[in-house]
């Protein structure tokens, strides 16, 4: 019985050590997944805004204001919207101070053929 107790005492710290060794990996992976999710949401918001701008221009309305209105409220202050007769481009800046992780820009461009004279 004493031998079994000594064996348990000797091995009791191993699980804690292994768990503590995995913590940095789990944290890094969680941050990477969260960053990718934020990027995907931002990219989708830029696409929706560029599409809204193109529809507005083709209908004869103000494309820039349509793009800004199509953006979620958190992205409106971080967006650069450029609208011309044949193109709408929306660029969102990096949110939450995550510039340290390199991902492609959250940019969307919609082009169309000029309509009318």
C-alpha cells in the first residue's frame, strides 16, 4: 500500500506540468482563430458595402452614402469608401489593434460597365 502511495505522489505533478506546457499553444491558437474570424467578418462587410454602392450608383443614387449605410456600425469609422462611375471600393482598416498579424487587406472592389451616356 505504501509503495502505491509513493508511486502516486511521484507522478502527481506530471499532469500539471503537461497542462501548463500546453497553455501557450492553446492561447496562440485561440488568438489566431479569433483574428481570422474578425478578418472574415470585416471582409464580408466590405463586400456587402461595395455591392450596395454599386447598386446605388446604377440606380442613380449616392453610392458612397449607400456603402457607409451598408456597413455595420463598428466598421463605419474604419472604412475608406471610394465610388466612381464604374467602380466601388471599400477598404476597412485593421480592428482591435491586431496589425501585428499579417493577413490580406479587408478590401472589396465591385466593377461594372458604364450605363447611359
